[in-house]
């Protein structure tokens, strides 16, 4: 049997995380370590592997219920290779250093189990209930595999060059940055959006670091039921929906 398909063979690498192709992640486990991955993200594996639901504490459950932010994870253990993917999104492996990284949990595919996660709030400049955006702060030393809808844009933030990003397009940023959520308005009245442009909320970043942006403001169906097809849930991000709903109510 012959076909160009047979050219898509395994990537050989000694690295723990390897981009098999732009939309597929290869993770090698030696039996002495494990990783946490998005539930249901495994598409194939080789070797002796086990997949178990990750324990969620009462505090994490409360945070998820109150903010909508959190990770539905499974623990991957064993010795072998596991392949992870989610809705053919583009995958990027990032090293988390001492400065930490803040992400929207909807874009996390996998991470080292040694990393620590905590839900944080990004307040709106107006202090109005429902206009903040909750995110996940990741600290420690290790790697995180992020997903984007399309190829992303990495924007550098410096003290003399701040960056504004649509709240529904932001994927991750350096935790050391100062960030504020604000409405895109042309007057002091928050209830007057910028004409009929369709633009709503943005995040303003100041300091030294990066902001990762995807070329899409609509999330794919992260929580679609298997076999439901068109009934899949689309939205503007797990937390951006709160701000969007608030905006819609003002129009």
C-alpha cells in the first residue's frame, strides 16, 4: 500500500514535549514522571500508559463555580508516548519561568504536574460587577502546552510600549505585567460603546513581558458533547462571555 499519508510518521526526539505537527503534541513519559492533560485530549499512545481523572479540591470546585475558570484535567502516567490534540487547534509549548504566566484555561492542552495553578481576577477599570475577567495564573518551573485557533501573534510589552488586546482574543501573558480590563469607548460614559464597530472589552498591558494573541475571537466548542456536531457550544471564551453579556445588555 502506498500513499503520501505514510510520510506523516512519528517525530523522533529526546525531548519530553515534541510538536508532532502544528496540531498534534507528542509527549514522552519515562515512568518516573507524569503530566496533566485536558480531559479527552488523548488521540493515541504507545507503551504502558494510564489515564486517571485529576483530583479537584473543594476550593477549586468553589472557584470554578464562582468564576467559570479552571481546568478539567486527567493525569497521564506510565512509560511510553502519548499524543494529545484538541479540535485540530494549533499547539505551542512554553517554558514557565520564575515570572509565571497567566492564561485562559480554555487554551491549556497539557502541563507538567509540578506547576501550580491559581484562579485570579482581572478587574475592570469601572469596578462594575460582571465586567471583570477571570484567568488562571501558572507558577513554578516547567512546561505548558497551549492551543490557539490559528497561528498566534506574540506581542512584546515594554515600559515605553504598552499593548491593548481584545479580551476575547488574548490567550496568555507574562504574570509580571500590569493589566486592566476596560471598555473600548470614546467618551467617559461606559454605556456608549465605540459607535457600531462591534468592539467591546480590551485588556491593557503595561510593564515588561509578552502577550500572546490568537487570530480569532470565537472559541471552538470546547465542551461539545460527543456526536452532537452543530449543537456544540460556541462562545467568546469562558470568562469573556460575562463581559460580552454585560455589553449586550447595555446596547
